[in-house]
């Protein structure tokens, strides 16, 4: 029987450090890293570029219908083009995108479309994917689920150190309280509080838990 692809789900609130950790783990395991938040950000950018109000769900769904998504991979990183356009880091973390991504990500039809793309990544060759609903909705059957947390103060500090002005508290509130796939800690996830841990310590902890479960 073929060995199923390795799927590692990493969830957590904004600026918990999960993205940095997930990237390193993917590189250690030699599988692709995907930021699912980047996918929601890319579609949000597209909506804003069209001059659509993100709160106008009907208009957002019209544009969703005609938008083409292309998932790929480059040097171990998942790439995501929207209507053939690859967005820069600056575009994906623009203030307007930060402010509106939670509204767009709360729309069930948007999630349905992007979750299908996310599953295709994992089923192809395995993946380390980070987000908010990876262990709870996208890959509920994987035994490798992690929830990376950090205190609100530490998360605000980390964002400021990156030079990003972003209302983390507001985004967390929308992400946790929405009806469609809210941010939750999956029952079977291993919770790592990274507030006072270095990136290396978190990576080590996650890799050792994966090894234990693979034995
Ligand atoms: O991880 P991030 O900050 O790039 O995520 C951007 C937004 O996308 C976040 O506010 C919530 C949303 N998101 C989501 O709803 N589900 C995911 N799996 C990943 C991100």
C-alpha cells in the first residue's frame, strides 16, 4: 500500500509565530510550506483592486465566480496566483488587505473555494500548512496537528517589530467569532505557547512530536 502524504496542520492566532515555525518545519521535512492566510489575502487584494466593498457579499461572490486560482510551488514554498498574477509580500500585507481580510475570510463560499485548493496541495505531495482551520476543517484526519499560541502582548510586540501596523485584537475577534470555520483549538491538537520560547525551541518541539507519532 502507498504511504499517505505527510500533512502537518499548524493553526494559531495572528502573529503567534506559526508562519516562521511552519516554514522551518517544512524545510526540515522537505515538503512544501503553504500559508493559507496568504491565499485569503490574495483574494482580498483582488476584491479591493476591483473597487468592491468587502462588506458587499453579493459583489464579492460575483468576482469569486470569475476568478482563477493557480496553486504551484517554488523552492519548497507554495505559490498562489490570482488570475495569473503573483502578488508581492508588500501587496499581501498592505494596510487595506490587513483591514479587510477577516471580512472576506468569513464568507463561507470563499472558504469553500480556497479549502478545495488547500486540500489539493496536501493530497499531491504532503504539506506543512498554517492557518486558522487547518486541523479543524481542511485536514481533520491528520494526526499531526499543532496550535501555536502566544500572549496578546507578545503578539502585538512581534507585529510592531516587523513594522506592520495591524489591529491584531480586532482581527482575532472576527476570526474567532465568525460562523464559518472560526479559529478554534482542535481537540486533538498539541498546543505550544511560544510566548517565551525561541523559534528554534518551538521547531524542535514540533519536530519531536511528529517523530513520536510517526514511529
Ligand atoms: O495568517 P494571516 O495573518 O496571513 O491570515 C490572514 C487572515 O486570513 C486572518 O485574519 C484570517 C484569515 N484566515 C482564515 O480565515 N483561515 C485560514 N486558514 C487562514 C487565514
